[in-house]
C-alpha cells in the first residue's frame, strides 16, 4: 500500500496496527531524519509537549525558521511589505528538521522528499512502528522532474482537468 504524506504521518503511528507494516509513503519530513536540527526539534517537542512530532509540526517549525531568518536579514524592519517579502524569498536554510530548504523564482519551497517504509525495525520514542527512510530525493521543486514550461503549459487542475478516464 502507498500513502501520501498525511497517510503515514509520524504523529499517527501510535494508532496503527501490524496491518500497516510495509506501508510506503512520501513526505517532506520524517521523524527518522538524522540531522542535528531534527534531533533538537524532536527533543524539544518531547520535553515541552510530551508529543512525538509529525510533519505538520515540523513544517510549521520550518516556516517559523524562515520567518526568523527573514526578520534577522531585514533587521527586524517589516514596514515596507514588498521589501520584506523580497527578503523572505531569498531565505535559504540548511539547519531545519526537514533538511535544507530554499525557494524557487515562483516562491515555492525546494527541499528533500523522503520515501519511507513502515516497519518495526529501529523504532524509537516508545513507538512500535516506525517510518524508515528508504530513499531521498533532494532539491525537489514543485515541478520535480517535469520541465517547468511543459508543466505550466497544462491547464490548471480543476474538476474537469485532468479528465477522469479510467472509471
């Protein structure tokens, strides 16, 4: 079985049973990421909230890191909204719980996507099941492997596009 980022979020693992073993998922954050920023983040969540974080907490934390970096780069001055937005667009961070992030020219995040498989090996934090990273894709943009112009040439997703042709 394959799930998106929410379907196998680390926060949900306590509610899964053995029937979920083998579940494969893709997510921009994973609890098993071995970097100093993630260790600090997880330790802080456990200490301050007695909670194992999932992707929503990690991504919000990263958003706050971007805002903090932007405020520092702007000297705390947000009086000129356009200037402050330009500063935010230029933020590039390496020390986040999800790994390095930066923004593309369309202001969307570029980061790592983790492919994980749910199992019992390596489980920590009192969990019985654990998402173990089995593959990483670095510097993933909103277009991933598609050429940007080719992707943008398609109609905007809607109720009618792409057409449902397999049912």
